[in-house]
C-alpha cells in the first residue's frame, strides 16, 4: 500500500510541475500612419495560460516609453498561439511605414510571415530595407533573440 501511495504522490508531483509552458500572444498598436506615429508591439511566450500570455503581451505593447502614445493607444491582441514562434520585422529607417509581425510553426516561418507583412507595408521603394527583428518560440528549445526597439517616428 505504501508503494502505491508513493507512486501516486510522485505522479501527482510530476503532473503538478506540468509540461513546459507553451502559451503565447502577440499585441500590436499600428496607427494608420506608421511613418509618422510609429508602432507599438509586445509578445509573450511560454506563459502558463492564454490569459497570462495576453496580459504580458499587452503590458509590453502599452509601454509608452518604447513607442508613441498614438501607437500605444491602439494596442490589442492580434494573435494567440500554442507551441509556435513569433517574429517582428521592420524598415529601420525612421519615418518609413514598413512593419510586420508573424507567427509560424518554427522561427524561420515566423520570420518569413513577418517579412511578408513588412514588404507589403513598406512601399515599393523601401521593400529592400525590411529586416527581421525580435523573435522567440514558446517551446523549450527556442533560440531567443532580444527585443528590438520599437519603430519610432522622427
């Protein structure tokens, strides 16, 4: 009987520490005129719950010290995900509209999705300047890249 209790206790402990955290969310604030008002962005990976992921992503997006008030005021959750990757891309030249975000099954596909959005918003003469920015995965084996500064108007 004691062996059964020990086994059940061990199983309960193993399950309570649970599987790797893998909820993610993306929040962005994108004004009509990105080139003048910038963008705000935030994401969360490896959160315990979808609600935690959303709250963290919104918190980062709403940090007015990293963007403009106009962009921050528009922050909203645009995507939640599970066991995937997120990436951002932008044209780093101040006063340009190129910006994108993407989610994918791996880092490369997330970056490709972010770059596609950046290319679509950059304008014909600025597409060549879109660059991948921050990215991360909500799986335990991510190759984390630090957040890049938000695009600011000048």
